[in-house]
C-alpha cells in the first residue's frame, strides 16, 4: 500500500455518519474513496456545495458543477448549493465537523503551516486559514518527511495558517495527537516501530503509554 | 430601473483605472463575454477583485494575460502561473486575503457595515497592520469593507426587470458582489419573462441590477 493510501484510509475511519466534512486538495481528496460502507458523509466543497460526489463519467460533466479546483464533480441526491458567504459561514461558524488538510509543517504544539513557502510558492491561502480557524476538528494528512526532512518540527519556519492547533496528524508512519497541547505518538503503521517514527521526527514526541497499531 | 444594453456599450462604461469585482470561482460563474470585451476594448490599469485569477485563458486569467490589471485582490492565485510571475516581477500588485474574509469584506460593504470581526488570520501574517479586538475573551481581526466601481455578474436566469438566479457552483461570489459595487453589470445565460422566476427563487432582487447585457 502506498503512503497516500495508508493516510487516506486511516483518516476515513475518523469520519462518522452524518458529519459535514471539508476535504482539501491532494491526499485529503482521497479520503472520500475510503469512507466505510453505511456511513453517510456530507462533503462540502468551499465553492458552494454540500453533497459533493465522485468525478462524473466522461460526457456527464456539468460546466456549472465543480470543485474548489474548478474540476467537474457530481452532486449526490440531497445536495445543496449556496454562495461563498454562506460557504464560509459554515466553515468559520463551527458547522463543519471535520476538515482534512495537507501540511508543509506541524510544530510540537500542533500549529500548522500549509499555505506558502516565501519566495518559492505563493499561491495564496484560499480557504485554508478559515478552515483551520473554524472547523470543529482539524486533521492534517501529510507524508512524514519531505525529501528526507521531517515535517513534524519543533517550530514552524514557514508562515502559520492559524493560531489554532490541529487535532490530529496522520502520516504513512504514524498517527500523532495533541493531548494537553503536546505532540504525542498514539499509533504506528504496520511494520513501523516507535523508534523509526521518532527518528523521522524533529519534534520531541511524547510516546503514549500504549501505542496502538494504525488501523487501515 | 435596469437597462438592457449591448455588450460593447456595457463595457464602454468601464473607464481605465476602474475597480471591478468579478464573479466566479476558477472561472466558473465568470461572465466570459464581458471579460472578452474588456480585453477587446483594452481597458487598462484595472483593480480586479475576485476569488482567484483562474487559469491563463479563462475568466480573470484573460485580463491578467492581456496586461490590463494593475492590482489583484484575491484569495488564491496558485493555479495561474502568469499571476505569480507578474507578482514576483513587480509588474502587478497582488493582495492575498483569506477566502472567508474576502467575501465578508465584500458583504460588509454591500450590507452597510463598518467592517467585520473574524478569528481567521489571528496569529498569522494576515494580522499585520490590523486592529485586534477582543470579544468575550476571544481575539478577532477588524477587517474593513471592500467595494468597487463595477460588479461583473454571471447569472443563470435573469428576467426583464433584473431579478436573478444562479446555477449550482456558479453562484459563489456573484450575489455578494451584486450588493457591493456602484454599478452592476449582469450577463445571464437565459433571459426570461417577468414572473418566470418565483419570488422565493430570486437570489438577487431586480433593483440591484443596473445593466443586463443583451443576448442578441
């Protein structure tokens, strides 16, 4: 199983029936494919849609029904559409149960940097700052390292997305939670030891009394 | 009272140096005919306010490519490399605003408010130079209203009085910018007789619309 699939499958298990969920682009988008059978999730697309469905079959795309990247999507029966003020009211107002976002860095207290690399990549924050500030629960989906460098760091060197800490980080190696505001290793992926996770992490991780195997 | 107007005459009313709010999200819900006519008439030094700058060859991206834009105010420019290039080269000013803050600043202008208080951006670079106000123990940024000379709106249906509806995710910024500009120019996919849009379905009431671009 590749890294992205491990991450997406694990995060899908965090979703509960009836939740309103916003998925960012990249790995987070894959989470929708692994929702357990019988669990109905309302997926929000921040351009103004609740009830986002799979990418339509060729020839069935509708030019006015798109995701936040402008790509055609489908809408499931029971979907609703609205303007951008309501879409961000849903986000900022605490109506979104879970948001899953990509990450560039997460610090030891759970602060996230995911929207720019000064001088290199300045795409704009889009909806990321509102999502992290407003969603009830923030889950970061990211690879554990980038080009061999840890992404779980003591302090973010990149600009923060929000002052609010995230709730959970899921990588291909581990699940990290933040009880009491401290980065804590709670699960390891199949075949991965606690030592391997610690070695790939810059943050001094607290190791939970019982580190569970990551369910995927 | 709304006037029906030719495309050429509608755009002729926009002077060089004007500020334009443009509906659309990655070009979905952008009045492409109006954008094309802005390019044809070569309007210069425009300030363009919109969610994003789409892609080269689509929506606001066409204005950027034609060097008609002095300043962009948007939440995301990451999918248009030309915008990033012009920004980094200092040829075009870009103000990046979190998406939920951008739409609320526009809404504040249209709804007669002196600004909005948002938690989004607190503790990030977005708070620089802004007033922070504490309400019930939580910190907020004061974000000021944003208005424009023109709103360029794409509707799905318009009746001959100017009542509008929007379709699916093409709604996005459109109904909000229709409240926040001195002059509102609308292009609609279909123009229908008065009464065809039931009162409950009107998303932008007729008195807000100044010009409807004729389909002829």
